[in-house]
């Protein structure tokens, strides 16, 4: 998909060298990623004890490509009995093998998985883009390499738990139940499975119902790496199956990433059971630009902050706060930059914004955008053509947004940016923290002292300075307030999978 028209209301002299009122004078030739090296099965069973097995009773549902609406595969619809089978396989694997292996042996498996992910990275990137709708350049350059990096990183910890947590007698917990969302299917799998295995736990993972294909491809990696039977189990099914899994009495650890509403339901359901819980939920991050910030650099950070992965990112910089004195030049630059984003085929290497993951999510984004217009904010969308099939949405910018607008309060989870203004750092802090969420934030300024002031005042688990959406396996990630609790990544993420009470209770 190529941009052929100049966006509406571009500033008279835009920085991209386009004549005012004129069309973009050139087009990118299509650069589709090859798919002939990828084999998607017609049907996938549940992955239990290193075997793909049909669900009992046999039932399945169809997975589609959100960019074409064409079916990709059928996957098994797990029953309550299947959850029990999967947890049983994980429990037995923990008892008989995995908890008894020395850390250095577990590490070897994790290194092996990391290397296989690297070797099969093209295959994973293509399947991820076909199933989730994300641009191939993101799955190729971000999702897959970061997933491999998590396995490398936690492999390094597997034989050093006593050094990571001195005098705490770290012990594995047992079976970890992991429920993940559709926005980063493989990466969330890696965030969850790598620390769990490094710490000596076994897992049952439930991917989101729209995006299970890279998880089932990962199941193949599990077999290729010769992991002992039942250490990693993967089951598919609707939300209720996720609930069956996390509440199963033989589950010792629950790790969930998804919406705040479901996170709260899980927290209530497992309260008082003694299960260790990590919840990584929604966000409404503030990205704050001061008047001394390098504006062109900030523009790239803003674009990356909200249009990366179609804005379907829990830590997306969806609220932009601009200091009043630079408001106009910044908005002009931002609109011009928005007009250069290429929306379309996720498998085209030139695509910047791919497909929204599902029809339901597209409807949610549209509903919130409509509410922004109805509440009086001013909408800007580049005049780009969208493919006629698939779930696409134009990158959207709202100005004239007030704090009370729904688009400033609710997580949209789409390519929609709400712009607000401020005069002083104190006002920025107050407005930025005025949200039930607290997952991430960004600050753009040349002043180091201001960065420190802002970072310590922001009620957010991660604060980026002069950058946005940077991830690293060594860095802990997690939220405040309704964005959840517990941390993933780094040594903190390892501790979340260990009994550190030192009383010998674990190893169940
Ligand atoms: P959900 O929170 O419903 O889904 C996340 C995962 O939880 C999926 O695997 C889902 O399974 C599972 N799940 C759903 N219901 C339950 C339940 N009752 N008990 C246990 N597990 C359950 O997110 P949605 O896909 O519905 O997205 C809704 C909104 O949530 C988005 O618009 C966005 O705002 C937010 N969201 C936030 C994410 C984040 O990373 N913070 C990620 C995804 C969404 P299944 O797919 O089968 O329903």
C-alpha cells in the first residue's frame, strides 16, 4: 500500500520537501516478504506432554489473517478436562524431571531454544505478521530478536539463582499458568516461559484466541530442543479456559498480561489461594515534550510511541503532552510525519502500520475515535488509501483534547494519539499522573536535572527519557495502580517465579 496523496491540512511548508498542495512525487515499489518457507498446518491440537493432541471432546475454531480476513488454520478448543490434563503433565514434569535438573542443565535447554529461535527467525516473523497483522519489519526486527534475547538472558541466570538472591534459598514454585494477549504473541510467550523455566518451573500457556500460531510454532521448537516431556504445554480456548487454568488447584504461579478488567477478575478468583501472581495490564502513557527538546528526534519518538504495532501496545505513548511554547511547530511536524506513514499489507517490508488484530478491536478503536469527535476534539487523519479487505485504521491524531475526554482517559489500543498541552513541569506531572493507569511514560528534554525530577514524579513503572518503547530483557517492566503488579524482565522477573521465603516450602 503506498501513499499517493498529500495529507489534509499539511502545513504550507512541510519539512519533507513536498510542495504545498502537491502529491508525494514518488512511490515505494511493493516489497513483499516471501512466505514459501513457512508451513502452517491446517489444524493444530493442544500441545501437552510434547504431543499435539485433539481436545476432548474434539472441538476447534478457525484462526484468520486480520489483513486479509482469510482463514489460516484451525486450532483445538480446550475443555476443562484438557486443562486438567495439561496441568497434570506440567506437574509431573516438574516433580520428576525439571525441578531435579541442576541449573546448568536447564540453561542448556534455554540456550538451545534461543538459538533455534534465531535460526528460524524468518519463519517466526512471517507467521507472527500473518496472524497478528503487525508489520513484518517489526516482527523481524523487534518481536523475534527480543524473544530470543529473553531466552539467552534467562539461560544465563538458570545456574546462578543463589547469586541472584543470596541467602534466600531460591526454589522453584511448581506449575506456572500463563495467559497472554494478542498484541505481542511470541514476545509475551518468551517473557513468560523463559524466566519460568530458568527458575525451575514447568508451564501451561494459553495464548490469545486470535493469535496462537507462533505459540504452536514454538511448540515445535520445544520438541526440536528436546525439552523433557511436559515442561512446556500450550492450550488454546476462550477466556473461560484461561480462568480454569489460573484457578486450577495444582497451579502455583499465575502470570497474566491483558486487559485490566480480566486482570481484576483473575486477582479476585485467586485471592487467598497462596498462588504467586503477576498482572501486567493496560496503560495510558503520557509522553511529555518540553520546549528545549530536540523536536525532530521527539517526533520520531512520538511516532514510535503510538503507531508502533498499530498502537496495540500496553505501554503506548497514547497521551502526548506538549509544552505550549512549542505546540504549533510540533503539531505541524507531527502531521507532516503522519502523512508519510505507510498503512497496509503487514508482509510488505515498507509497511509502517499494519492491520488491527481483529474486527472486534477495530470496532472498539472506531467507537472511541467517534467519542473523541462527539466530545469536541479535533481529528486529523492522513488521506491514505486503506486496503479494501482486512481490519485497517488510519493513523489518527486528536488535538484540542481535554482531560475529561474518553480518548484521554481510556485505553484505545489502536493508532490514535490524543494531544494535550501544559505550561510548567508541575502541571505536566499532575496531568500525566491523572489516570487510573501507571505503566509507562516518556520525557523529552535536554536538561538532565529535569529528567530526574520528572522520572521520580511520574507514577509509572517504566519512564523513558528522550526515547520511547525501548525494551531489554535485563530491564524490569510492570505497572502501578490499575496497570497491575509484579515485574517481568530482569532479575525482578526471575524472582517472580521463585519461592524466596527460604523455608523449604517450595519444590512442590
Ligand atoms: P483480554 O484481557 O480479554 O485477553 C487477554 C488474554 O486473557 C487472552 O488470552 C484471553 O483469551 C484471556 N482471557 C479473556 N478472558 C479471560 C478470563 N475471564 N479469564 C482468564 N483469561 C481470560 O483482552 P482482549 O483481547 O479482550 O482486549 C480487550 C482490551 O484489553 C483491549 O482493547 C486493550 O485495551 C486491552 N488489552 C491490553 C493488553 C495489554 O498488553 N495490557 C493486551 C490485550 C488487550 P481469549 O483471547 O481467548 O479471549
